[in-house]
């Protein structure tokens, strides 16, 4: 449509700064909350936040802002937004962006930048953030004219949330924020459409149905892509239609209900024995939204040697990247499953296979040794599950706490486990839990962390206090970096080099921020402390002194086949 210039009178009425245009563009995208930290290169924006409509959450570090926006996005399915100043502020977002990139989380990061005339001159607090983040974002922008802002913002949100989601960064020099635009800002074009058949090609779907019909031992493996697609109902329908067991990766937790008889739990390094044995004995794997991470596959050349593999993924670069596949279907998981369910007319005979699965479950159940008085971390997680009725949003940090949670909390719905999968980011948990609570204020949000991880971003307890964010924090305190210590015990002759920790009094730390807490040393105190935390109207931290040398088992040693497990195997 032809654009006509406005009159001088009209132009003077609608003259706006680049900062105003950015805020208005964010509001048009439905942004309700931004997590971040101020600085000189973003002060024009912060002046508008003073009496603006968008809620701003002041975190205590930019890394916390990125993780909080990430947790918000994972819990809500919306695009999270974080903001930092130039130089160190922008660089502090990097870990959070890499975390979101690895786990396909829609995020838009906005960073201040020095004046355009100073870029490249090593100016005060200058960093080439677009160059630094190029490999950990789907795309990034350096805006050099305020009239570009509406189009950039619109495209950034489209890219962040479409296809395989991920983070996008907008670098905005301070003089562009101050630039006055008279008249309408630049015409915003429609976002670019990605050239993908999101439903999968009919021929591929037909071939998948044929492979399923001829299978005797089919197995579904669902991952984070299935969660993003909202494919839970369709996965359950597929499993029940073809009478097929299903395993879910760490990122797929909850996409297939844990209470279902076909559920096998998590495969891989700390997966269930029966899930790993099922993979090794299967003759057909239907992988939905799974990229076959090394923690899932173990030794690649021994993974599912007797199985044909169907891989459904919206990202063509993920198909066949780590594991050879027999049938590649580049499509949205839900769209492909809808077509597949319509196409399946001949059902496989899986009676013998299901009996074998039942035998494996009975022979190799998840278990741990209970000791009178001593707190076992697995028991803490079981009690959190019981006290919350399995309905809480669970956030974890990384390490033993993460794996025990995946093993012992039975997730029935997607987006109820929020955790750093691909990057394995310690310190993710506390800020991510804050973001999740803001996204879902009516839900109980329970963070399960370790004494190592919690210390990496414990300053965000101040944010919880200042913003009235009510989360529950369970610290599995074993006095060490648990997973590092476990590897040192099993593979380095118990040479505990730099894995034993000195920690603060966590209850006093919470109290110093005006928050509540409890110290629990014996098993009998576990459930009362959890219930007290749930009754609290503000963030409540529980320091559980758990068994120091408890290991996460079963375990596949690095470089081994997934059916060669330590613990739980005959």
C-alpha cells in the first residue's frame, strides 16, 4: 500500500523517541513483564518504565534476568523478555541465552549499546554483543535507525517463537533510543515465513504407518519438541492405538503421563533400566521431538542396533545429526502425529513385547536403600510429590538434584518440569523458578536445588523478597558438588579434588532477606517442613541435610552403551 507523508502538524503530534517506539512495539507483542538490570546505555528505556504499563522485574544480576525470562517462557509457552545495559551487562546474558538456545526456549533479549559513532572504538562499556552471541541465538540485530524498530521487534518475536523456538537478541545503541522520529515509524512488513511443510509429507507419513504395522517391538521416545508442539494428547492416543510403550527425555517430562501403564520413564545416562533395555531390544523407534543428545544415546554405535528409527522434528538440522535414521519427517510434532494416526490402519502385534516390558519393570524397578533417621534425597522428592499432589511446577538446578527429580517426581502434565537440559547450567534454578511463578501465579512452584547450584545465584532471593515472589526452595545439602563427587568416587578413586563445599547457613541467609526457612536434619522432619513451606505466604527455603555419599543410580558410564548400567542391573 502506498505510504503518504503526514502533514507537518501531524508529524509534530506523533514525534516519538526510539525508546518510546520500542516500548510500544513490545506492548503490541503482548509483553507483560520484562526481567533485567539498568545501566547508562538503557536509561532512556528505564525512564519510560517508571510509569509504563509493562511490569519490570529488577533481578540482582543479568544472568538471573535471562534465566527468569527463560523460566517464564517455559511455564507459559510465551516469549520471555530480558533487558541489560551495554558491555558487561549484555555479556552477562550470554549463559542464559546459551541455555535457552540449547533447550529451544523462545526469548527476546534487548541490550543497550554505546552510541553508533563510538561502535568499534573500544568505548566505555562497549562489547560486540551481536558477534559474541551469533552462535547462541537464532538471529540478532544491531539497530542503527529508530525507524527500523517496529519491524525488528515484530520479526524478532516471530523468529523466537516459530519453527524450532530460540533466543533472539536486539542490540540498541543509546543514541538510537534517543533519536526522535517524526511521523509514522517505518512500515512493518509481514514476518518472513519459513519454508517448511509443518504437517509432514504424505508419502513419509504413509511409510511411517507401514513401518509401525510391521513392527513387533515398537517404542516411542518423546522429547522437548513434543512439549513445544503440545503433542501430549496425540502421543497418548498413538501409544494406546498401537499398544506401544513410551519413554520421555528430560526435556519431555510430562508430555506422556507417568501414571500410564505404557510409561517407561527417562532413557539414557540416569534413565530407568527398563527404558534403556527397551531401546536396545526394540525393532522400531518412533522419535518425536528428540534430538538424540549424547546423554540419551550413550555410545552411538551401539544405540538401538536392531531398530529402524523414525525421527519427527521441526528442525531439519536435528534429523540424523547424532543417530542415523531410516525415515526422516521434518514437521511439527502435533501435525505429523495427527496425519500418522489417520494413516495407521494395520496395527502391530505387540502382545509379546508388552509382556517383556512388564517383566523388565518388575525385575529392575527404581529403588534406593532407606535408612532410619538419615535423609535420603530421593525421599525428599517423593515427599514433595505427595505434599503437592503432583500438581506443582517443579524447577531444578543441575546435578544430582536434577536427575533425582526426573526419576522420583511423577510428572503427569507438560511444562511442569523446568530445568536446564542441553547446557546443564548450574544456578539456573532460582531465577527460573521466579519467572515460572510470575507466569503461573496460582501454581505452587517448588525449586529443587543443591548446595552448589543454589549459591551461584542465591542473590536472587533478594528479588523474591522485593517483588513478593512466593516460591518454595528445597536444598538437597550434601556438603559437596554431588555429581562431581559421584564421578570422582566411581572413576577417579575417590580423589575428591575441589568437590567438597563450605556453605553459608541457608536459613539465616533467607532470613537476612526477610524470607522464611527451616533446617531439617532427620527424616521425620521432612514432611512437616514441606507442609510448613506450602503454608507460607512468601518464599520459604528448606535446608535438607541429606546423605552425603548417596549416588544417582542407575548410571551409564561415559562412552558405554546404554544397557551397560551401574546399579539396578543383574
